[in-house]
């Protein structure tokens, strides 16, 4: 079986990227934040390098109050995690953020990051104080096929007391076993 290669790092034309948000991001402040994310990501793609001035706008967007801006930031950040260790630090910080919604968005996006980064973060998220974050971490287990995640899910299932999370954990365990995770 061929190993999956990294996705190519590229961005669409600015107008195309921003047009996806025309109907939902009408506030000028949100629009500027969104434009900053798109421009920063395009600069990273063009340079094939990150710098504080290009990574920080994306990191800030990941904490933005608008779910559209936050989603755009986190989506681009997960792509960057395949290429730049600096992005790993940002996603890790987001998974520990004081805001439950930021942690929830970041946790849900971990399925789109490299396994070696995601599994330890998911282990932490499965112990989060918020049941919603723990459930998002369990749902990530249903969207991946990582053998290293199965023992993490099983340990979380054994200690989980919230039925909403426990059910999703069991589904994730069943999925991981079905895709070859064993035990």
C-alpha cells in the first residue's frame, strides 16, 4: 500500500478564496480579519516558508470570535502543520486555550494534521474539562485510521463518565478496530 504524501502547499486566487465568504461575512472587521488570513496563507505558499508576520495572522484568526474567521484560520493552520513545526506549536496552544470554543474548533481539526502531532494532542483533549471538547476528540477518532490512537481511545473510554462522550468513544474504538487498529 502506497504511503500518502503530503498535500501540495498552494492557495487559490485571493478573490476565489474570499468569494466563499461573501454571503456570511459582511461585518467589515471580520472581513479584514478574513482577508489577513487569506493573504498570510498565500504569502506562506509563495515563499514556502513561515515567518512570524505570516503565521501570527493565522494564529490570531484561530481565536477570532467569528466562527467563519476562526474556521478559515484553523483550516489553514492544519495544512501548515504538514510542513512547518512552527504550526505545531500554534495548534498545541489552541488545544489548551482558555476558551472552550477555540479548543473545540482546534480539537475537531486535528484529524487533518499529521498523526504524530494529533495523537498526543487528542490524548490531552480527551481529558479536557469540557465534555464538548472530549466529544470532539472522540469524533476525530472516527475520522482517522491511526493505530496509535486506539489505546488512547480505550484508556479514555475506561475513565469517561459522561454518557454523551462515552458513546462516541465506543464508536471511535469500533472504527479504529475496523480500519486495522487491532485489540
